[in-house]
């Protein structure tokens, strides 16, 4: 048996030889597989930064880390609410709740359509056209601008400023329209009669600017 002594191992290795040996060793497939990917390194860095941020905030926010989490949840909810009220969703919902769709008719035409629908027992259509007749009549009197994009609530609120004696009734009429046209409720003869009477009353009312 041959015994290998330390004195038998060559130790005189020049610098270039050592560098090549190290490079060959590091290019071994085992080392390459063990290296973390760029994605892993990035995720680790983000995790460290988030941990530092949360720890820093928890030292100044009442309740510690629980308080920080609660604040983050509140902020997220606030952003969602703002997006729902002002973003694309809100605009789309508002666009679906307009009083007039397509070309306007005259107030008299809407009244005739509403009366014909009511006579045929189609009270959904009677309620829709009854409220449209009311709004169109206000536009024809120049109490409302004849512009597109107005909802029932907006029409009632704007008209109520000039016709304060029927402001509450206008809001109730807008609710009847919305309930039938967008809320899926069935129109009734009573609802149609309410809008017809409100239409007649609005025609008799004098706006406050004229009365003064």
C-alpha cells in the first residue's frame, strides 16, 4: 500500500492556473443549478423592502403591525370606492340610467304614447313615457336644458330648484321611473297616474325666477 504524504501534493500553483481552476469549478452544473434566478432574487429583495417598511411603520402607528394592516385595508377600500364612483364602472352605470335614449320626441308625443300604453295595460311603458313627457315639457319651457346625458335624479334635482313647490314630488317621480326602467319593478296604474298628475301640476307651476 502506498502512503500519500502532504509533501507529495504540489502546492506551487501560479495565479493563472488557480484562476482557471476556480472558473472550471464554478461552471460546474451543480453550482449553476444552485444559483437563485433573477426572479427569485427580485422577489427576495421586494420582500425585504416590504418587511422593512412594515416594521418601520409599525413603530410609529398605534397598534403596531395590526394598525398598519388596518390602514392598508382602509386605503384599498377607499381606492375601490373612488373608482366605483368616478371610474369607468361609474360612467358605464350612469350611461345606462339616462332618461332619453336616442332621438327625443315632443312632450305631447310622449303623453300620447304613455296614454296608449296605459290603455293597453302596459304600465311599464306608461311609466317610462309619462316621466319622459314631464321632463320633455320642462325642456320645452326652457326650465331644463335640452341636453343629453341627464339621469332622472338629475332632472328632478335641477327642476326642483326652479319649481320648489314640487321638488319632493319630482324626486318621487324620478324614483318611479328608475324603479321601473332600471330596477326591474313592474309599472302600475297608480304610478302612471301619479306621473300624469305631476306632469299637469308642473305645467301649472311658475318657476321662482319668473315669480320674483
